[in-house]
């Protein structure tokens, strides 16, 4: 359960994207599957390796009538167990609001999109923590 809550927190931190300095994000670029970017390791530190953990994939699917809103799903695979959490999202300018239900808890988080490209998505949460995702191929 700790892993699931941790992944939900990562999702809340990671869901969003924008170009720096722009007030509006292209909602079409958010559509698709995203995964956490691998941790960067200093080449001088030969003993340190990137942390291995559960595999997480976040998918954004826009609503046919409103491209700035839609459904999202987070799938976490850990030790052969597959967990899926569904929710919804709304995009307004550079603010991404994510809502989901995990166990008996409703989770709602508004993220600021810092960067969005074809391959990278960076967001910042209310605690000023940044998270980077990369598009899953």
C-alpha cells in the first residue's frame, strides 16, 4: 500500500506540462502515455546506480468534446502485481488539475506545467517540488 500511495504522490507531482514563459499549454501534446524520467547519475560517482522501483505509466485521454479535459489512468507494476487507478484531469492555461480516488481517499492536486515538449513533461506541485516525465514509446 505504501508503494501505491507513493506512486499516487508521484502522479500528483508529475501530471502536467508547459513551455516556460507561456501562459497556455497545447492540450494535444499532453495526450498519450508518460513514465517517470530516469534519475540522472553523476558519471563521477561510479558506485551510485539509478534507483530501481515499481514501473509506472500515466495515460491522458482527452474528452471528444473538450480537449482540455478528459480521463487519466495510472498503472503501476510492482513485483508482478498490476494496479490501475483511474481519474480525470482538467487543463486551464498552465494549470493541470488531477482528481482520482485511491482506496477510500479522494486525491485532488493542481500542478503548474513548467515544460512540455514531444518527449518531456515537467510539472511543479504546491510544495514547489518538480517532477519530470518522458513520453513512453
